[in-house]
C-alpha cells in the first residue's frame, strides 16, 4: 500500500510538471510574437505594437483571439484527414521535446525531493532527435494534403532542408558526447556544474555548427525557404486558416524556445549559475531557493538565445536554395566531421595519458 501511494504521488508530481511546462511553453511562444515585432520595430526605427494594452503588451492575446474566431476553411480538393493532422503533428512534436530537458536541480517539498524534469532517460539526446525528425512529417503532410502546388513545393523545401541540417547537427553533438560520455541531458548539466566549465569552452566549433543548424531546423531566417512569401505565396501553410494556421505558427515559436533551452543545456551549463557555488549556498539559503535561482538562470540563457534568433531574422537576408544546400552539405557536415575526428583524437590522448 505504501509503494502504491508513492507511485500515485510521483504520478501527480509528473502531471503537475507537465501542465506547468506546457502552459509555460505556450505563454513564452505567445509573447515571443510580441517581442519579435518589438525587436523588428526597434531595428527598423518604428514603434511596433502599441495599441492593445500598455506598450501593446496585450497584442498576443488579441492576435490569438483573432485566430481562434476566424472562419475555418478546409479546401474541397484537400485530403481532409491529413489536412487536420498536419498542424496537430507539428504542434505535438514541438511540445514533446521539452520532456527530457532539466529545468532545474530539485525542490525539497516536505522532505520529498522533486526533480524539475519530466523524464530523465539515459538516451535523452536521441529522444530529442527522434521527436524533432518527426516534425518533418507535420510540414510534409500539411503541404501535400493542401493540394496546392505552392504548398507542396514549400513542404519539399522544408523537408529536404530539415533532413540536410539534422545530419550536421547530429555530427556536431557526437563530438560533445565523446567528452561527456552520456546521452542524458541531466548528466551533461551536472558534469558542467561539478567541473565549473561549460561545454562551449571545449566545443566552440560544435556549438557554432549546432546553432546554425538550429536556425535551419526552426525554419528561421536566413533559412526560412519553406515560408518564402515572395517566392511561394505563403509557404506550406498557405491554405490554412484559423487555429490550424495558429498551430503551425505557434509550433515554430515553441521550437525556437525548446532549441534555445537545448543549446543552453548542452553548451552553457543549463541551470548552472556562473561564478556561484550552489553547494555552498544550499546550507544557508535552502535547496528550494537555490534551485529556483538556477531555473531563473536557465531562462535568462534561453531568452538570450531567443533574442539572437530574432536579431538574426531582421538583420540577415534569406539565402538562395542552392546556397542553403551548399552550406549544409559542403561546409557544415565536413566541419562537423573534422571537429569529431579532432575531438576523438584529443579524448584518446587524454585517456592514454600521452604527453608531448
């Protein structure tokens, strides 16, 4: 009976954590749209949204209400089942990747240690890649089911782009895994916390390749070839309206949020606070306050990367499609392979204690 009670408590903990993370992801994605417009306005010397609420802070709610109450249009010639499934799949895969991210160390609630991670699995990075690769189907299904040639062309662009850049992204992470020796995101963060040195110090080239591939995976400028409005009318979601369109747009911003969280976790210590000895302050401040400060530090890193995503969008022009493919296959993949070989050699030297 005691074991059964503990299992129910654990299940309740995980359900609460899932609800909190999903709600937080949606709120962050909603206000990313606001800050994107504000940052674009600042770069272009404009005001941006300033009508709905003070400083336009309620603009995302107005945009969401507009999408929610718009007329639902499904083309007569479309495959209706797949037409509905496409945006649902895009949204689902965007949300699922947050399950293995450690959002903080742990809370102590009445003597019970509550981890701030939905699932600490020992193949966390493989799980992320598996779910992200499924996101391609959301784009492909939506473009094909629309029965529109422009949507199909955009979906083909998006799918080939994602597949191409996933290779370089995966190769860049192999070098990181050689150093950490673990696929668990929690273990990777704890190693950075214990050593006091972030992985970006050891893998600057790997991080550079990863962030470029993250731009391509999220369909962000300069890699937004799947949504090139001036070439493909509107992209793979041209025939969508109402909340189906909203799901596609929200999925992009959630992917941006999760990509930033993964970059902060893998390369920048996750919830590690720089120049701050967490273990020394647990005794005086308590574990809960230290854990919440770590979570705050993680979100500050995430918001910095989100700002970089937006800054690049309104600064750099879009690539041509041949340039996009050349960069992925002829530059990033060879660089990632070289980085992997060099890292493997250095790890081997260290293990065998060879000295020059």
